[in-house]
């Protein structure tokens, strides 16, 4: 693939967005076990962060490892995933309480006065008003659902959902590494492009000075000077654009890792190139199926939906509950007597057919949806691994070709400059050689960036980005 100068600026974050859309699979809530609305984490949230540190004086050196560590601590997508895991844990406890006894205590101090006439009673010789009189009641009560299979299945569903949320949190860490790594590599590519543009400006300035001198000496026409000046100003514009894009992408990197935007920082890791050979797609897919946390999380979601389906079926079954209380009651504590109440209840739904069938069909639909998503995710994982390997192989070839193009373009530019200095040719060849040189430099930077992103995407596709990213893109 041939890249034009500046082509990567328009697609760089689009590429990351596509990768995150492919890799990020939101997990829907399972059946009746989940009631709270989870905080949403999507591809855009991984480009944000929370800022908890103050700027430090001077320029902060920022290696890739430190950037990823900061992302794993402050990235918004990871923070929201942690919130979702906490909510799932809270919902699990709520479902557990339905299986445990509920014990309450109460202390009541009452004072009453009764008006018999207000009640419609008129008894000759009997006072119309009785009281005031009072009593003290100290009592403990217990309620316990002894047998409720629906509540038990709902608890199991919430338990699977909690496990899935914890696995999703681990998967979010891989997504943070992908996001921050891409942002860092993008800034490295921008820095290389700025350096290349500065070199092109310097080269164009030399050619312009030479054309001006030749024109003033009468050995070259004005056209040569005008052509050289256009080339020089074009390279200046390219440099301005590259510097602007570099600063904007540094802001995006700071946003992804929670670095204050006022903080000046400098990237310390160069553009790495590490070839990956002997990549076996089948072995990679097997490794990904064993390590991808999003797949494991979705498997837990399927189990949660299956438990919710059982809970919906169990709504038809009888339930057994117990309620009781014991306490002392009397005019005073010293003149009181113990009382108790114990009630066992067995209930069975007799006519709720519409509700029971609706709950069962809804739970079954959610189960089928999860099973379909699980099957699709397995296929998507295989596609992710194979696509990443193909991208790595293609990008490696592009790097080799682009490096050769840079060498050839450099030699061609030198030859054209020598011919123009000797008066053998005009500076049209110099202008064309400079354009070819700029294109070759841009193609090399773009292909190197694409190669590194493809390797990082492969680590993510395998489910080992957090632990093994150094083996793919470097880092100290």
C-alpha cells in the first residue's frame, strides 16, 4: 500500500476506533439478577481519563512503560469497568439477602386514651373516657424464606454476572494498553514526521539559495528561483501541519493516561521495529481462546442468563417461608410478660399464567441472545488474530520497501542537486526529487507505525497485551 504525505493524520484515531470497536464487546445485563444500570464504557471512554496529579516543573520524560502504567491507573474506560464490577458485587449481595433470614428488633413505648362515646358506646355508670394508660413492648422478629428456588437461581445468576464483570475488568486492561500504546506510537510517528519535515525544509532552503544565486549570476532563469521558492514554502507548510498534529496527538495521549494538559512532557522511547516471524494463525487462535478475558466474561454471562431462565421457570414452584417474633410486653419492664408469634407459610401461584409465560420467554430470549453473542465472539477472535498476523506481515514488507525507497530517493535527490549545481540540468529534477524524498519519508514513518500497531493489536487479540506488550512493541 502506498501512503501519501499526511494521509495518516486523517486515519490515525479512526484506526484506533476501529480496533476498539472490533475488540470491545459490551456485556448486557443478565435477566432478573441485575437491576442497576451499569456505567457505560465504549471506545470513546478509553480516550479519556481522570486527572489526580498536579503538574511538575520542567519537562517530564515519558517512556512507553510509564505511559501504560498511568493509563492502567487513570484511564476512564478502566475506571468505569471497575465501577461496573463494584455494582455487580453489590447486586450479588442484594440477591444473597433474599436467601438469608432478616432479623429486626424494636422497642415500643405507647400511651393511649380511649373515648367510648366516640366509638358509639354509652354504658350507664361506666366512664366515657378510659385512660390514659400505656405499655412497653420490646420485641425481636425474624423473616426467612426457607424454600424459594427462584430466589436461589437469581442469586446464582448475579454470582455469574459478578464473575463476568471481574473478567471484563481484566479485559479492559488490555484495551487500555491498546489505546495508550497506539497513542504513544502515534506521537512517535508524529515526531519522526516533524523531524523529516524539518530536514526537507533545510534541503529546500539550500536549493532555494542556490537557485537565487544562479539567477542573480545569470546562469539560471527566474523560473528556477520561483520553482525553488514554491518548494520551500510547501515544505514549510508541511512542517507546520506536522508540528500541529504532533502537539494535538500529545494532548490525546495525555488525556488517555490522566496527565494534566498543562504538563510538558517528552517521549523517551524511539520508534521501535521488531520483526515477528513464524506466526502460526491456528496456534494464535488457540492461545486467544484460552486467554481472552472478554470471551471468559461472556461465558459467565451465558451462565448467568441460563440461571435467570431457571429462575423464571421456578416462579411456578411453591415457596415456604417463616415469620416469627418474641418479646416482652407490659405496663412496665418490671411488670411484663413474654409473648411470641410463629407463622409458617406455604404458597403456590394458582393463576399467573400470562406473567409466568412472559417471564420465561423473556429469560429464554436473553439466553439465546447471549449464546449467539458467544458463538460470534469466538469467530471474531479468530478473525482478530488472523487479521493482525496478516497486517504484521504486510506492514513488515512495507517497512522494508519504504526503507529502500528512502535510500533511493536520497540518492536521487543528491544526484539531481549535483547536476543542477554543475549546470547540466535545471532545478525541475531537484524539485521532483525533493517531492519523492518527502513521500518516501512519510511512507516509511507510516509503515513503521502500522507495523507496530499491528503487533500491539495481535497482543490484544491474543489476550496478553497487558502482560506481554513489551515482547511485541518494545519498552524498557
